[in-house]
């Protein structure tokens, strides 16, 4: 009776979480503070940092006693105002857990065991493998696969070593799997990546349009802020568009449970309502918007209106399988609200039409003028603590260079060559492979050496069987910089390096609202762990990179160079000295001088330092040559693989509140592990009845790629015809079920939809 | 089934009376007195009830004499727990609408 036990534990867990949240909300009586007060072993000091989990980027204070972390509490001066979710509150057991990689390990032959090796030997081996590969097969035979969990300094440095030192753009990272479509949406619509608003907008919004995000489980602290906003102002409306009836949807005024993959049609239809009921804002779009037709050519408002005719609500309601009234209501509330804030995440991004879906959210804001005002903004939520600051902003993706520069742009390459002191032409003009293509190239022996840093692709890539095979290629030399020995990727690694984890070294994280916060070193790591900045510097020197390029003693040196590289760009954070970051609890860029307070809202005269004080209009989308953002006429198409006669169900991937990503961290916390110990499949009760499946029974979830046995959770959370699986469980690698089709623009895989079937085990 | 937590601000002199009321409520499953800067006197309360009835329960609590303010902090809705509550013999109020 595993499930009975599991449910009882989960119930206790939820009660405990509810109480801890209540206590944490009373800021001077948070659980950690109470624990601290009750503990005679009081911390000697509290060290400032950032939570290691999601992209909310909550500030934390780590209590240290005799060189050991003993307590944690929310930073009252950061945006989270002292609040933490339960995962964040339980970070100390992760830091102190015994299951750590504490020294370098080598696999002398494929299929053999990992055995200890000295740091010196490990770095020599790694350097010689990379040097040999570059000498024999050229610089494009080596690669870096980074992470939104690396520090900004680590990502910036790796990017510089590979693009400037080795001369290859084979640099990508796991934000390709989660945020690339949001990047594509912002850059195509506004000309610049990253949200224009901030979390402060939550406190000003009078309508929330939450689409493709289970905020309550994936971003609990922000969800609490949204829920509180509605509680304080009962007139605040919440529209949740999600095929699952999640906890997020339970506080909604309207929950639109559309058929998976039809959300683009839904948003076009909302635009149709807005225009036909004259709820649009011509004063705004006349001044600040260009219309772009499906072929990418300039168009007019009348063209847009004509385009939307194919998305009349009555027709779209049939396509989406929702009541037509919901479309009218959603369009009206969105437009008529005093300030509408959209929030979205993986449900929008992890799609073959991810960039287009992002564009359509921005369309609604631009059409109604619900943008660049307090509470009115289109805000993409982020999954990892440093996907924004570390990977997007430093340009650590295959097509990017630092601070929004593009590999394909000769002027941008020349700028970076000058800034990095490289000879002209050193940076390759060839865009590197995106994540899926990178691992495919590894399988074909086109890439032979790869460093995988603080991420677990053997667990997270889609269509995993294909990529496990690629990672097993005997020609491949895989280095994994990984803190936890149970990460699946270690099974494929030839060399494992032991990194200092979280507050065992200092560095900057940049969260979803453009806020850069410093985590200071609080404790020494176990065994022989080293800061990854030092590992990369030493590796680069041994691999033949010009020592002048990596003349850094520590992360602070790297930060100071990166800060100056940002100067004069639209990312300018040159005013964020290390000293300021030590004193302040995060600063939002742009921040072009040491006395600048940071920028809560971009593109607005008088707020954003990059908009000239004498600019003739209040809003100026300076990312575009003519200062106008784009409303795109993006055709709505289906998923890459729709259900059919053989595979009649939609399968989607989801998160649970108890675990973060592949659970290499949350799995170390007994309370979290007990609450949700294993994967399951969520099935609507109507579908369960159809297949004669009972709650708790084992069922086989099968797609064209694999079949996995999972216990059934029967409920009304999924809409009929949809089943959902969480991906945290290393014993049930559910990503084997999903296909590796990608968005043609962002190259982000479609984890959110594929066709599946069910049968009893 | 819904599990939620609230902070109730309560007049200092009426703490005992409100505590007695809360203790007698079937839906109130955990209770802690608070004395802090933000809540001079009051309670952190964990509630467990049928999902569809949570809103009514919150209204009821807010309208209790001597409750000055109610803040909803956390709410989780889950069907599995309801089934479990029923199996475990807890009074269940039927399926959520």
C-alpha cells in the first residue's frame, strides 16, 4: 500500500508547509528564526546569498556556526521580503548532505567504474584531451554545455574560453531547454531580451493573465504575492489558461482549460474580441507599434484585423474545446483592467511554436497599451536561479555573445574581439549547435570533448534513449562538473570534477526580474571541492589558451571584467560594484553608474536611464531601430505530434512543489522526498473509467519512443484526453517518452505535448 | 480537499476565547499563537476542509467576533487527500464540485 503511506506523508507535509508558510509570513517570527531562537547553538554570523532553486531568486541569509551552515532565513531586504518556500527553507540539509562529489573521479575505460584521481592529473587529462581534439579535428570538435545554475562568473568565463580562446561557438546550456523561446519572444517583439517589468508590478496589477505556468508549485513565493494581491484588492481578476486544473487555477476568476496546443488560437481570439469591442488602445499602438504580417513584412492595423478574422471566438472555442464566453470574458478583462500583468513559463516556452506563443502574449499587451506602466507588463517567469543573469545576459548560448550581441553580426564579433584583446577574426562567425544538435553531434563524433557544468542532461534532454546512445559514443570524452554523485549524467562521464556548491564559493545570480544578487562565501566545501572559476582558469591555461585571456584570481576579478564589458550596452550594469552587491540585496539592471539605484521598468522615460530624458514620448522601445515594438501575425499551428488513432492521448510534462528539476538536491531532504517519493501519471477520472484504471494502479504510459510503468493518480486535474507526468524521478526517466522536435526559432524542444496511450501494467 | 494556512490578528484580551472557538472547529487542524512585531496578538492556523468550502470557511473566520484581520497565506487543493481522509475515517464532505 505504497500510496496510502505516500498520501499520508504528503498530507502531513502539506500541513507542515502550510504552518511554516504562515509563520514565515510574519517576518520577525519565521521558522528559521524560531529554530534559531530555540537552538542554543546560535549562528556566529548570517551571510547573504540567493536561494539555489528557481528563477524567483529569493534572497536568503545563511546562519553559520563554527564554519558550518546551521540555519537559513529569507532576506527581508530582498524582493521576497523575508519569505521562502519550503524547498528554500530546507536548503541547509542539501548543503550539508554526505552524498557529494568531493574529489575528481575518472573512468579509465568506457563501461568501467569511476575512480579517484588527483586534481592535477584530472586537469592535465582534460587539457590534453581538448588540445588533441582541437589539433586533430579543429576547434568545433570541443564544446561547453552550461547551466542556469552556474554562477554568472562561471558562465562568462567559459564563454570567453571557448569563443575567444578556442575559437568555437560550441557553447550552449540548459536554458535552451526552458527559456530560449522567451528570449526569442522578447528579442523579436522588442529587439531586446529580458522582461521590462519587475516583481513590484505584482503589487500594482489589477488583472493577472497566467498562461502555461503552474506558478503555485513552480514559483511559490511569487504565487503567494499574486494571491495576496487578490486578497488585498478583491476586485483584482485572475485569468489562468492551462489544460490542467492546477493549484494556480484554483484562485482564478476564469480558468480556461484549453485543448493542449491551441493557446495561440485562444490569444488571437482574445485580440479579435479586444478589437471588435473597441477595447484596444490606438493611441498607444499608433505611436509605439509596427504590424508584421505572417511573411514577416510590414503590414497595417487593417491587415491585422483581417488576419484575426480566422480566429473568431465561436470558431476558436470549438478548436480549443472551451466555452466561447471564456474567450469574450478573458479578452474584456485583459483589456479593461487598469493594469494587466501576464505571467508564463514552460507551458508556453517548451513548444515547437514557443517563440510565436511568446509573441502573441506581447501582442495583447501592445494592442491594449497594457505595458510599461506600474502593474501592466508581460513578464516571463524563469525556471533556474541564473538562466537570465548567467546564460542569457552573458551570451552563453551558441548564437550569442555577451550583453545581447549576436555571433552572426560582424560588428558585434569585432566589439568582443576588441574588448577581449583578441586578434581580428578570432571569434568564429559560425553559429554553434543548439542543445539538441550539440548532443546529436556528440553521437556522430563531430563533437568529441564536452564539459557539462552543473546540469544533468542525461536526465533532462527529450527523447532520452537517443541521447543516452549519443553520450555513450566511445569517441566522446565527457567531463562533468557536478556536486551530486547520483546525477544520471555521471553514468556517462569520463571525468568528474568536484565543484564548490552554492555558498561554498562567492558569485552572482541574476533572477527573472533582471535583479543581480551576490551570494557570498559562507562555508568551506567538503573534501577537495574547488570553485569552478578556478577550475576553468587552470584548465584553460593547460589547454593552451592565452593566459592573458584568463588572468583571473577569483570570481570577483571575472565579475569586474564582465561589468565593464556591459558598459555602454543596453544591459549596462557597470554601476554594480562587488562592494555594492555585498551591501545591497540585489540591484536591477540597467545600472550604469555607482550611484544609480537600478531600473524597475525598462523603456520608460524618467525610469530607464537608457531612454533619453528629452525623448518625445514616454515609452521608447530602443531595441528596435525605429523605437517601435512589433505585433506579429503568427499563424497558430498544432503540436509536432498530435494524438491519433494509435496514440489517442495528449501527454505533458509537469512540476511538483516538493521537487526541483531532477531532484539531485531536493532528493537529499527527507521531508521533501517523503512527500513525493516517485513519479506517477496524472489521469482524468473520465479517462480512468474509460480504460478501467483505478487510483494507485500501475499503468504503462507509452509513446512512439518508449513505454514506462507508473502508478496512476486519478483526479480532475488534467482535462479529459490529457495525461501528465513529473520528471524529477531518476528511476523513471519520463523524458524518454517525449520527442526532440524543436521550435525553429529558439530550438527549444517540445516537452509539453506529445501523443501517448495508456494500458494497465 | 484543501489545506490552507491563515494568519488571524486577534484582540489581545480575546485570545483565549478565539482559541477556544478555533480549537472546537473540525477544520482547524493546527494552531499556534503569535506574538511578533507584525502581529501583536493572533494565531497561525492550518485549515483542512473540502475544497469548495474553503472560501466560506475563510469568510466565517474573518467574521468571528474579535478577529481583526485575516490573511490567507497558503492554499493547496488536492483530490487524493480527500480520498485518503475518507479512507482514514476523517469526516469527509463529499466530492469537490
